C-alpha cells in the first residue's frame, strides 16, 4: 500500500506537469523543461517517496547532505547541486553530481578545475534582481567572468541560473526571467565554440509557470510537491 506522502507527491507532480504543459503551449514551446526536486525537504529515507512518485532528478543545497543522500540513492536519482558552494567543499560535491547550478566565483572555478578528474558541467549564477541578500554575479559582469573562467579547461559552463525574489504575483518577476534568457542568448553567441550555453535554471514553486513561458530548461521545485500550491 502506498503511503499518503507518496500519493500527495505523485498527485502534485501530475498537477505541476499539467501546468508546465499549459505554459509551454502558451509560449509556443515544442520542448519541455526538466523538473528538479529540491531534496532538502526530504531526509535520506524519506526520498523513497520521491522515487515511488516517479521523480528522478533532485537537487541538494548542502554538501554533507548531498554526500549522504548520494551514497544511498545514486542508483535511483540524478543529483545536481543547487546551493551556495564553498570552494573548500568542492571535492565533496564533485563525485556526486552531474551539474552544479551555483558557480559565481573564479576561485570556485579554479578549485573545481583542480579537483576534477574529468569534465565538470556548471551553471553561472547571475543575480538578475540585484538583491544584496542573494548570491550571483551581476549581469554586466557575466561576459568578463566567463572570459576568465575559460582558462580552466575542465570546467564547462552550460548555461545560467538565477533565483528570483519571493513574490506574491509571479508576473512581477517575468522581466527578470526574460533578462536572464536574453543574457544567455547573447553570451551563447559570444562564446560559441568554447561553451554551449543551452541551459536556463530558473523558476521555483511560486513562479515556475512564468519561468517556463520565458524559456526555463530546468525548474526547481519543493513546496509545490508537498502542498500542491
């Protein structure tokens, strides 16, 4: 018998998938973004509910929890790292993930390059809103950052990530998602041949439909799967 939490996650996931499909239709998109579940809402054993609900892509915020969950579930889930990553913890994270969403310093790029045994796929975190409380570089600094990072050959930037402000009206953050997409498109041309900047990680439980309409390729969900909001 399936437990109530698994049933709730499965029902909410279906609801999210329907809304994503509707958002893609409104935007005229033929593709669909990947749904990443923020696993901080589940402990190690509780992640069984995600697996049983049909979820396969998860993102962890803390290095220590990532290592613990990866050790138990690496044959079930694909893991990304979505939290702020300190350079000294890069070696812990690297073996566990296929993508790091939160690169924003050259020192971290250097450390990843030094610790990696092969290619490391990462996203550049951009603080589009300009909020002092958020990590990420400002949009105006993105091109220069990628120029410097290009010296570290094992680190491959594959797109951009941002965290929008928490708002009651998702429409108010649409300009931020649109700005990130335009920045990605411009940088993809500038760095053609060095980086394939195809990914846009943007949109969370409160604003993912707008993010999908503006071109998100990865949306990061948590509370939407627990409460259905």
